[in-house]
């Protein structure tokens, strides 16, 4: 069990309580303490409350989001008060060096997508030396009447359902890049991974091997080629 | 694997119901590069001058280029070529979007349509195969509905479709071919040629491989060009506004086609400009296949009488055509006008000319209200604009007078109205006033498909770089839009750049206006991409060869120097005082023509290519043909 210190890290909007940067409260076991003479916002506290017991506990599950997530925002959209939860070692009283950074992922902003399909073309070309989009691991669906363009591509889910769904263990995670790797010799083309994928990001090649983004070993060609940043690779929350 | 070229054409004879594949000779590909070049070469050889463009003897050639379908930014284009029913000379129109690349992935560099189907049909092409299917259920459907239904019917969201609308089916001479809803190959009546063959649509799906001979080298060159494009001074404006930037910029120069070219200044331009469209209606940027300059836009009107009108586009020609040219000051009316043309399958330039011509005649009292079916077509009367579009589409009432284009309309009306018909060789001119951009004026006058700016786009005349003007074109004046000296050489140069763009099937934004690739770079690209060797000199010569084949083609159809002209207004009436720096200007066409023919080594008196020039370009067959016909 950790102790916690919840600090106001920054204020992006306006708080008329007011909360100020540096204000904090601590949690030790079941006890909340606010420094003498200070106050804490009721609404921020009620929104933080459910996560505090979870943050107190050690979690060993590899892809669980709780250890990675340390910032919460005041529920008033005009306030923008950002709270950071630091874990404190009760023996030393010092904050624990933070475990893992959130890994970057491919982020898709369909509203910015021009529908040009350059991402498909470059993906097929760097992987298979053909411009034929059938061999691309990213696909753009277009609705020309509505003007909608939607890229479908792997987002490197933490708890990847495709890996779990594969009956022959053909899928694995590259722990260096975080990409999902396909063992083309093992893949039997059963489409179970595609059905499990929450982003409809898996298609199949002509010989029925799953096509999943491999992040180009880090130098991601579709992201580089996208003219409007509809595709990005980073760890900030992007708009879907 | 195909490298740049598929080395294969598809020949479909609709009368005989035969579908054949034809190997393309490597020398043919080298000499004519692709798209427009392949098409005009075949048109010259296969379509003799005696034939009626609407008869079974006419043929349609659909060509893509070596860069189409590759990563080259904006190499998304495709040319449709036939003898034009609108002008009776070279018919040729080009569009972007996604059809071109799909044809390439289906395994063809060119598709040739001959004869006439016995019922309304569509052609379905997939991966080296083709079939002719009935399209009777699509009869009279607009272009949007046709595309939507076909997609549904074939049940594949990735098929690409070229379709005609009711205007073509009803026999309107300036009807076009539409892809990706609004991408239009609408000039010179190519839609009507398809209709005359009983073809409602061409549907293409391609999943075959297309690669580069030296993939790493090709990719490196593309990456470098992408960078150049992103760093280009015009990049930001082009992605924000695309061609619609021209409404305000041409208006500032005093040469925006306004109220049928009675002036070059539209006082309400700010309300119909690309900037106004962006601020109030733009939803997002849109791009053609693999293009890094998303210069197209998707817009939506969210309230008012056009609530729910949404579409990609418009481009400058449609936006100005249905605002300044017809005097309409409400951008929503202009957007509605463009949308009607897109759905009915009409060319926006010709349609807006026919309507603004009617308006000028009406305001001058040459046409009475009774003659125009009781309408009161004053400039700015948007309801009259919409009525006339409907009538043209249906060829009913006065619409029937306009439906063959402005030249025929003027001939039918008589009363000395021909001099007010804004066309060259039967093709209506664009939304800029040549008096303020004289190089463009020359380009429009000599364009091989009739009055059209996209054959030359002599962008250099905006540069105001006197030193470059002297160095590149022999006259410092050539760098200034209101001067005429040196423009013959400027136009020749840019005509060949346009041929290059239309053969590689890349966008003129990059190849011509932004001058992203030189002939040298084009050669290097094709050498990395294809199995053939090209030099810069060969490519430049091919571009010149193609220009000469086109000229020989129209010369064979009877075109001479006197047809390389401009409407009288541009030669005699100076632009009015409100046109700023352009005020007082007319086009000094004759000296520019002299210089142009000399630069081309064509006969100055007649505009006929000399035997010497044709021989230099290896066009012996054309020499023989023109000699047999006593032309040279």
C-alpha cells in the first residue's frame, strides 16, 4: 500500500474557489489530510475519490491503466484544474519514482483526414514494394456523399484483444515498439483477431494472413506522409 | 509486377460486344509518355476528320500516366479524349480524384471505347477483365445517384466510377464525365460522347500490383519532393483555399470575369470568395489520390433555404462562374448553381458562359423576355440562373438554344451576337479576363482544345522577375502580366509543362504552377520507376511532339491562324477604370501569335506546323497524311 499526495499541478482554465498551483492533500490508509489553513475543492475531490483506493494498491497486471495514469482534471470544464497523484513510500515518506510512461500509439483524427489514401499507398510500398493498397495495413474508408474519411489502423491496445483471440498464438507484442507482430507462418486466416479488434483495424492479405500495423520499426511512414496530421504517433489523447 | 506502366490497353468495341487486351509498344510509351499523349496519338491515327463526333466511328480514349497510382503527390489524374461534339476538333478533358489510380491497379494504361452499345450500359472493369452490363435502370439518374447506386449494386466501397448525368443523356453538348461525386472531366463534351455510345458509367476496381523498378531510389525522390511541396511558399494558401483563392486575387488585379466580362472587378467579391467559403462553410480539407496538397474542400450549408447542401468543392471556375460571371452576390446561390451542374453533369464554365451571355443580351435589349421563356435574366437574378440550368439540362425552351454551347446559340440568335460569345474555337473561356493576363490570353487563343487555360497556365507572368524574364524567355517584359513581349515563348514553355503534367497524369498545381519537377527530375523519376530509360531531352521532345500532334490534328480538322483568336471584346474594349492596374488594357494578340508560331517553328501566316518541325519530331506519318490532304 502506498500513501498518496494529490497536488494541483496546473490550472488551464479559471478556478474561482480558488485552488492554486501547489495546493495539495494527502491520503494515508483510510485517512485524508488537508494542510492547516488550506482548503480543497469538493467537486474535484468527489471526482478523484474513486481512483484513490486503486492508486494506493500495487498492480502487477502489465497493461493495466491505473499505474500509468496520474493526472485527473476538475469536472468543471471551464476550470481545467489538473491534479497529479503522486505515490508516497510510507517508509521513507518520499514519492515513488513513477513506474511506466504511457507508451505512444497511433492516434487517428478522422475529422482531419482528407481521404487521400497516401497512408495506404506508402504502407504497401514500404512493406511490399507495391503501391497496391490491398497490401496496406492501414485502410481509409470514404463516404463521398457525407464527406467522411475514416482511417482504420491498429492503435496498439494495452490489453490487446487480438492477441487473446488468436487460437494459434500467431500474434505477439513487440515490447520495444509496442506493435502487434504477426507470425505469418502460424496465421491460419481464421479472422478471429479481426472480429475481436475494437477499431476494425485488421484486414487480410490475398493469402489470408492478418495485416496489422507493425509501426515500421519506429519510423512510421503513414504518419510521416499524412498531410494534415490526421495520423499522429504520440502519447497524448487524440481526438477520435 | 508492373513498373509505372502496365504496358497494356483495353479495347472495347461496343457494337461488336468485343473486349480485347492490346500490348503497348515500349516505343509508343516513350514517344507519348502517357495519358494525354497516348490518347491524342491514337485519336490522330484512328479517328479521321470526316466522321461525325456523335457517330459510332468516334472513339473515346481514356488514358492514365506512368506516375498515376504511385506515391507521386497528386498523380491522380486521367484524360478522356475523343473528337469533340461541342467543337468538332480535339476533345480532351482531365480529372483528378481516384479513378486514374484504380485504372492502373486494374492493369491498364489506356482504355479505348469504340462503336455503340445497343442499350444503355455500363462497363465494369476489374483486374485485367471487363464486362458490359445493362444500365437501363440508371437512365436519367443524376451523377450522384448513379454513383451511389452503382456502389451499392457492386457492393464494394472501393470501386471507382466515372458517370454521366441526365444532361448528357438528353444531348447537351457540354456535358461531362463525373467521378468521386464532383470530380469533373467536363470540358469539350466528353460526357456526350459517352452518351452517344450508350455508356452511362465506367466502373473500375483494381487490386493488381504496381511497383517501382528501384523502390528505394523512387521513395527517396518522392520524400524529397514532398518536402519541397511542404516548404513551398504557396503550400499554406493552396491547402486552405485551393483554386478558390483566385476569386479575391484576380479581383484585386482587376481581371475577374464579371457580368460576362463587361468588367474585371466585382464589388461583392468578398462575399463570394474562397476566404468567405472557408470561414463560413468549409468542413474539412480533401485530397486526390496520395496527394500531399489537400487543395479541395468539403463544405456544408447548415441553415437557410439550402440547409443540408453539402459537397466537395467547388473549384474557382464553378464558384466564380455562378457568382461574378452571372452577377450573383450570394455565395449560397453560387454553391447551389455549381451543385446543380455537378448533379446534372454539366460543364460549369460553359454553362456559366451560356447564362451570362443570355443575361448580357437581355440587359442590352437584344433578347426579349418572351424569347427566354418569360424569364427576366438580369445579372444577379439567381432564380433565372437555376431555371436556365434546368432548361439546358432538359433541352427545353430557350435551354435548347443554349445546349449546344455559346457559339451555336449566337448563330441561332443571330443579330450580330457572335462577337459577344466568349469562346475560342467553340469552347467557352474561363473565369479570368485575358486583358489583365495577356500570356493567358495567348494561351487560351492557341489552346489545342479551344478556349481553355489549362493547356498552358503561363504562371510565370505573375512573377515580376524581369531578370528571369530576360534569361528564360528573352524579354524582361515576359515576367509581367500586362506586357505582351516574350509571351509567345512563355506560352510554348508552359504548354509543354502542361503536356508533361497531363502525360505523367500529375496535377498542374505541382508540375506547372509550383514547378516542382523539371524535365530532368521527371526523367530521373521515370528511370527509377519504369523499366525504360528516359533522358530530360527525350521527355521534353515528347512533350513538344504531343503538342505538334494535337496541332496537326486540329489543323487537319480545318483550324488555321485566324481561328487562334479571342472574342472581340478582349481585343478592342479596354478594361474599365475600376479594374485598377488592369484598367485600359486590351490583348495585343497578333504580335504574340507571331512570336508564338516562330517559337514553335510553325508557319506564321497559317499556324500550320512546318514539315521541318514535324520531321524533327519523328512525325513522318503525319507529314504524309497532311500532304495527301494538301494541307502542307
